[in-house]
C-alpha cells in the first residue's frame, strides 16, 4: 500500500477541536470576568466538559473527513455534536446545581467555539480541495465492470480533481469472467489500490462477496456503482433485510438530523431574539399604536407546512380595513400603508412578532414565506411546483424574500417561488446562516419593500 498522511488527519482534527474548545472557553471567561485566571470550580467544569466533548465527538465521528469533501455535511455533523454536548452540559449544571458557572460565559464560549470550528473546517476543506486539485494526496483506484458505467465514473473524477482519485487500472466484465480468481487477486495486490469501484449491470454475487471480503482483509474500500443516471432526482438507500433498495424522488428528503438541527436552531434563535429584543418590541408597539388608529398587532391566516392553516403575527403596517374589498397584495406607493408602516416594511421590523410563530412550531427562521390560500391557488394554477414548498415549514425570512422582497402580483410571487425552490434543494445550516446574514443586511440598508 502507498504511504499517505491523510490517516493522521482525523486525530489532528480531533485534538484541534479540543484546542479550539478550550480557547473559546478561555476567551469567554476573559470577556465575562475580565481575567484569564480560572477559579477552582471553573477548572473542574472545564475538565468535565472536555471529557464529555471527547466522548460525543468519538461517537459522532465529527472529526472525520470523507471523500468527496462536502463542507455542509461536516458542519451539520459538527453542529449536531455541539447541540448534544450543550444539552449534556446544561443537564450537568441543572442536575448537580452548579451555581459557580456563569450561563453567559457558557453561551459565549459555545458561540465562539462554533465560529472557530466553522473557520477551521472551511479553511481545511479549501486547502484539501486545492491540494488535491494540484495532484497531491491522491488515492489509487481500480474500476471493475461495465465499460459505459466506468466511463461515466472516470469522466466525473476527471471533472473534479479535488476528489483526489487516480485510475490505476480498469478490468471489464468480460476480462473478469475470463480471469481466474488467483490471477485477479494477484493483479489487485500488484496495483496496490486504496479503493475498488465495481460498476455493474449484472454482477456475479459470489464474486462480489469475495471481493468485499478481500477488501476487508487488505484494508481496501469496496464501492458499488449502479447503472442508474439520476440527473436532478434524489436517492436514499433503504435496506430491506439483505436487499438494498434506492428510494428515488424528484425532491430531497429532509433527514431527521436536519429537522432536529433546524428546530433546535429555531428555538434558540427565537428565544434569544425575544428576550434581547423585548425593549425594541415595546418601542415598536407604542409607536405603531400612536401613529395610526387601530391595534398594534395584525394577524392573518396563512398556509403552513402540509397545507395546515395558522395565524401569522405582524406589527400592523397598514390602515385598518385595508382589505375591505378582498385579498390584495401591497404595491409600490400603496396608499393603504401608513408612514410608520412603510419604515417598518423597509427594515422588516413588522415581521418581528413572528418569532412567536417560530417558538410555537408553526414557522421556521428560514423557509419559504407563507401565503394565503387565495394566492396559493393562483400560483399553483400557473406553476404546480409551488406545492413542493408546502412540504417545508414557512419561514420568517427566505432566499426569495432576500432577493425579491414583498411580491406585488402573482407573477412576482411565482418568480420568488423559483428562488425558494433553490433553497428547497439545498437545505443545510450553512445556507440558513447565509440567508439570515443577508436579511440583516436588507434590514440595515432598508432595502425591504
């Protein structure tokens, strides 16, 4: 086998994560208490959470870097590890009544830790992509089986040098059929591959079993490639006893892990926003009350996930009875919008009460904007793809909302929907954070409409 240094990468990342964790805790301690010196309870607490982090990290394998490199998958695994660790830490604080640990110090340290981890993984993935694209840290591979499937695989590898694969040899199905097993084994050992890709249409099951056993004995990864071309469809492997079955759909299935991460993030983000934003909410409430006649809050029925209706809350930005003539969308220079309401809409401050919808589980921080049934029927009539968005929880902000703002007609709603469908196909925490940052930019620059 060829000598590679990538086997040393997981332990380096593992101990690097521990180092960043302690760095984050020390910086948070200094921010909170204006000193680097830890008191005795803090030292014991730090030792405990280090041990807990090591155990959870080993179980989740968040330090492992797989090929091909997918940063979002690694970040999602990291965040899940971080959330589990945080839950255990708060459990320790609550159960053992640890009163000498500052809650704000813990929150600051974890926020800083995640930020440092994100920078570390992003830098690492960028370096590995660049390093492998230059021909280093490559793995030798053998490809067996169908020539057409093998050609597609080789083309994919050639288009993505950052995968870091070099083809050592290809053996066709006919050659496999004519080659005695001893000769085949000798040939494999001579080529010293790191991985073997088996491209099949009709694969000999007994030969496959022997190759898998041989791979296990010689530390060679065996990967099976089917003859399917999935295009933009999405596949999930489901095992029925000893029968592997691909479940294929035209849309990505949202895993339990992603749903858990999004919901945990929603609860934490909305709780912090409501607590820290309470003074701002009070100010917005009184200004809305005194600048125009009517209630400060406005509620309206919208359609949520799986077409379930719910009431959305906003600070009122229009005069009362603005829709006495039926459902209408806002437009440029809309006379129904109050002067104060126009400011709130441009800064998106009118949407802040929806953090309550988020806590109730009716909405998410990021997701397609919820619409009324009246307009949904119009959109679906022109583009049935809108129904895909109803599989998601609606969001306080969205990719379409950032780029398009409030729609003034059904055509603009349909265009905004196309942008939200892009998000639907790439749901991950990194995308959510990017959308949140862009939303803050819109609020600061008063670009909402």
